[in-house]
């Protein structure tokens, strides 16, 4: 079996893992890692408290609620854990979307369809991941994460992919 890359007809030896196969393994591994992170109940607060000394004046004066959870500079360790977790959401879905788009690069789909499939696939995974968290002890699925932090990550993954594709097309 020979793999043909759509854009420039490069062929790949079937005795080696094709780029499609390599990215498929990578995206599947990332899915599993995301699911493991999803069921993780370990908080970062204890680690932050052990490694950093902070007080309410360390951070800018912020106070807001997110899904009923108070995020406030009055509770610096809780706030820092909140920002670490939400940054993790962005990075998780940025990487997932980018790797999924790299798999789709080796398909016969045109660029627009790759973007649609990559977006929908990542979005559905984000949604089902939050739903899955509702069954995980000491975790709560916050569907607002899907429409905020996960969506930001998905858009960043698509943007990075498109930037790389535009650079590759330049002579």
C-alpha cells in the first residue's frame, strides 16, 4: 500500500508508518491523555502552596464567579489553580485540533472541509469530555468551558495550522 499526499504527490513506502498513521497514533494518544486528565481529581493547589509563598496582594485585585465558583485575589492559591486549569483547557484543545488537522491533511478533503471536520471533531470531543466529567467523582462538568476556554484552544489550533500551511505554500 502506498500513501499519496494530496498536494504534491509525494509517495511513502508502505513498510514504514505513513505520516497519516503517525498523526493518527499521535491524536489517539492525545485523546487518551485528555481523558486521563479529565478524570484526574488531583488539584494543583497543594503543590502551589508548597512551592510558592503568596498573599492576597500578590495578584491584581480581581473578583468574579465562574459557574458558582468565586475566583478572587483574596484566595490566591485557588485563583492560581483556576488559571492553571483553564490554561490547560486552551492548550489541550489547541494541540488536539492541530494534530487532528494534520491527520486530515493526508485525506482527500479540501481545506475548507478539513477546517469544518477539525472544528466539529474537537468541539464534540470537548463537549463529551465535559459530559464525562459529570460522572467523575470530585469533578464537575462545566459546559461553559466548552464555549470559552476549549473553543479558544480550538480556534488557536486552527489558526496555527493555517499559518503553517500558508508558510509552506510560499515559494
